[in-house]
C-alpha cells in the first residue's frame, strides 16, 4: 500500500514529542511491507526531503497550523495518489485533507483529548473521518461520550515501546550509567515527561520529602518546561530539602540510559492520561512503576503485579508509601520490574501497533 502519515505541525519527525515518537516507530515498521511517506514540519538542520529505514520524510513549511495546512494540501495536490492517509491528532487538518481528497480513505489517530474539545466545528471535522483510532479504551470511551455519532468508527490501537532499546541492564552497567549521571548509591526516583502543572511534579517533590524522612533518596526530572514554573519547583524542592536534578529535555534516542540508571519510576499525573507511553518504557526497562490511577494508565498497570496504581494521586502520601516499600525491598522491586518487562514484551511492542493499523488500513482501502 502507499501510505501517507501526516504529523502535527508542532515538532519535526523524527522527534522527541510522544506523538512524533509514535509516528516514527509505526512508520518504520509499516515500511517493511508498504511504501510509507511521513509529512512533517520543516526545521533547521534537517533536509526538506529525506529517507531513513525505507521511510520517505517530506518536511514542509509550518509556523502556524494554517500555514502548515496549506503546505500539506499543496503537497498532496501535486503528489502521486496514496491508498490511505493518516492524520495524527489534528481533526481540523483531517477535514481539510478529506475535502481535498474525498475518494481517499482518511484515518484520524488521536493521542489525547487536547485537540478535540466539544463543539460543532470539531464534530463536523470528525464526521469526515473514515475511521478514528484512539490509543486506549479510556480515550475511546471519552470520545464516544463527547461525540456520540463517532461510536461506530472508533477503534483502539494501543502504543508500544522499542523493546530492543528499553531493556533491563546488569548491575555493572547500571553502576556505569549512574556514574555518568553523577548519582550516588542512594535510591533514585525518575520522572520523565513535560514539566507542566498537570503532570504532578509538585506532588512528587512533596512525596520525596516524606520518603527522605525514612531513607535517603534522589529525584531525577527529565523533561522541558517554562522557566518560571521550573524555578518554582526548584524553590519548593530547596525549601523541603529534596535532592533533585532537573535534567531538561533529553533526546528520546538517549533516554533509555536514564531509565536504566534509576531504581523506580513515578508518573503522578493529575489529569486524564490517554495512554502514558513513559510507563511502558519504564516497564520495558524493568523499573517498578508507581503511577496515578487515571485514564489509559489503568490499562497498562495492574496494581501489585507489574507496578502500583495510586488512587488518591493528588496526595503525596500514597506515592511516598509505595516508594518506601520499593526502596526497602530489593526483592519486591525485582519481582515488580520483571513482571513489567514480561508484560511489555507480550502487549506493548511497536510491531503490534503497526499491525493493528495495517489491518484497519486494509479494511478502509482493500487491495
């Protein structure tokens, strides 16, 4: 099949945003059997036309959603026709593409509720999609409630991780990585994600403060955020005496080594998470995961088996209690981590995601 995947206008592909990570990992697997083209935004340092792992990448002028839409439509109008077009996370862009190419099946792959607020304009755009893929049952259910007419065209396509890269390491390699990041032997807790209010970093810092009353521990925070918010978090940590390293944004191609250097992974999200890709990456690395019990995270973690879910996730107390439990029992940490790795191998491989999408494509555009 000739497949076109249209990335959002915000970040380039390959890239470090979760949507861009998904697009790249899916495309490179689909390209083993199909002709795959990714349309992405242009960015300095990357060519306008590129090819990697048999995937053709077209980078177009962006800057604003409107300019990017016009760039995409202009390219599609001049390109050889595709058998299927997938648009990720942008229903308004999907609608424009479908109006220009009414005979081509167009699929919308949604990764969150951010770009599908209630309203007639979005509902009209979604009505043009031949199918809508959601990355979790939780997102599927919320979309169905918000847009009842969409129910029959909704499909669930869970995400994955690169299980050859996110792997557990032996103690000697772990020690080397910890030295690389300047970490003492103390219990090390990791957070990976955007450093924004909804991700719950203040709750985590307060949980670390409680944990430190019982055992020495250090917090690593990998992810970018606005400088004023980062300053407030650093001030909170300093006031509470929490040892924390704000590492900033780390390229996704290097992030696996950070997971491998930690002892525990925390995802204290304070609002609905459609999927929670970082939890799968941590599980695949063999890390015990402690995460908020909300949204699609509940479809990844079975509490007490491959991690722990925190129901009262607005409070630091249950996070601190679980971290102490993990920190004091290496055998428990090893058992939880091993089960997480096993479950990731069985359920969260990118090849499985690609095959689910491939089956959906074939139903929309049978050969």
